[in-house]
C-alpha cells in the first residue's frame, strides 16, 4: 500500500504511550523532547513513581538526562490510568504461548482502556512486535467496543490504526531511536499517513510507509534473519568443540572472504525480540517455516550444551565453587528478558546443589527470584567471585569483564562462551 503525501503534516497536541518499558519510555521521552505533551501509562505504580521523579526504572546508557529534562519541563508525566489523547502508542509485551502463538492479552487490556476514551479522529499505533494481522485484530477489538466509531478513512467518527515496530538495540537506544529508519504500516491509507506524521516529530531516519501486515512481517523477518545467522555460528561452535578447533579464530579467518560475514557464537539467544519473534512466523506458517524453526531450535538448545560443559568440568570437584559472569541477555545492559545466561546459571545450580554458585552481574542490584530463591546461589562482585572459584564461566561479555587480569584466571578452569579470553 502506498500512501499519498498530505499537504501539511498532522500535529498532535497530546500523545499517550501505553507501556513504559525498555521501548515505550524512551519513545515517550523522545516525543516529549520535541515539545509534545506526552502522558505515559503503565500498570506498575513503582515505574510511574520513578518516572515522575525523572528516574529511569531500568538501565539504558545516557537516557536519564533526557528523561529528567522532559519531566522537569512538564512535557512528560506518567500515570496508571489511560487518558484521552490525540494519538496512542501501544508498547506492551507480546509473549508467546506454549504453542508459540502470540499472547495478545496485554494488547487487549490496553485496547479496552483506550476504547473508552475515543471520540473520533484519534490515531492508535501498535508498536509491540506481533504476527501479521494483529494490528487489524486490535482495530476490530476497539471498534467492537465502540460501535459508534468507524475504521473507515475520512469520517468525523473515524479512528485510525497503524503498526510501527521498534528497531532499536538496548544499550544504543539514544542513538537508534532518533536515527534508524522506521517501517510504518497503516490499516488504512490515512492511518499510515498519520503514523508517519507522528514518528516524524522525533525520527531523523527514513519513514517507510506500507500496509500493517507487511510492517508486522518486516519486523519478524529482520529478527528471524539475525536468528538464522546466529544459529549458524552457534552450531559451528559446537562442531568446532568436537573437532578441537578454536571457533573464534576460524570465524575470523573465514570472514576475510569478501562475501562472508559470520556472526559470533555465544551461550544462546535472548531478549524480547530475536528469541521470540521467529516463533510468530513458525506459528503462522508451520509447514513452510522449516529453516526458521530449525534455527530457533539450535539457539534454544545452546544453553543446555553450555550447562553440559560446566557440569562435566564441575564433576571433577567434590564441592565446586563456580563463578558465572553475567546474566543479562547481552553486554552492558540490565535486561534479563529471555536471557540464556540466566537459565544456564539456574540449571547449573539446580543440577549441582552441592556446588556454590557465585553470580556476577554488575548491572543489577538484586538477583531475580529465579536465582535468589536457590540456597546455593549468591550475588558477588567479580574479584571476590573469581578468587574463590574453581571454575569461571564467561556468559556475557560486559565491558568490566573484558578488563579482568588474566593472572586472576591462573589455575582456574575457564569456560568462555564469548571468546573474550582466547
């Protein structure tokens, strides 16, 4: 679908961002930084309170000054109740269910509250990553709750819908939120135009307008492409283990070919996107998505392979002390969503109750309940953990870990899943 260009961009006096997590809050702050009144909505009162104090409730480099600034100016505030606004951006979780189909309960909950405040003329954008057709389902859900409104273009009681998937990398949000190109898909032509105008308030990247289903599939395709390529690297690392080959040296050599760019292996794949999104394609087309399914299964199996290596080494000790470095899903962030490292630590602790597991994660103040509830797991600083350890397991290549003096690792059994200590 190709949208026509409006004579003048639509302006929005008020925008409500529903869901103030790793994506929703930066989006709200960026829009507010352009002078637009933004009302953030979240079900967590603790998030609301922190945001209204100008505090970021999670770790994101260089973000706190921006948030504090827009809160201080009164351009951004947070609350638990959904208000009326000219435009809504829904940025809530979309987890998958046991059969890998999307669970839309959070979208429906947000939609129900938005529907109660609509008057006609509003824009509702779904940012949450979702399978093709989800934005249309959201529109149908809202319009069913409000039969006095219509989804047709150009009427006084029209409500407009679009999908605009996020494309930012945690840890680089302050750069990528402003600079990355965005795919914007309207349920109708006017919905696409309005969403383009909304994102043009803060985005310097290209705004590529299409239909909602194509926009939804674009995000899934991007992350599935990454997942397939990571699976190749992870499978290669297992093969190299068997053959006694340094996989990182091998990849470095192979990447000297002008048309080869192999990614780096690791302990698995985590996060709210790559570890989840490919399953939405598999669920939508199970017979056709063979390669995408296999890649996801390879990456899902990698943590168990790492656990097996650790348990084999630990079996040589009577009561081993194991230092596990990192439980975030990637380097230099505090995001634990779908983290393979966290699950690796949990499984090691459960499989070896006689072992003492020292968890080093500099980006979180407290361990999550999945680990803190285990009697043989403690949160410790890196130097003490390594000093007391028999086995040191590198799981996340946080910057501080790269500075570890190699002499600290002498006489330790080292399992390096990230190639930091080659």
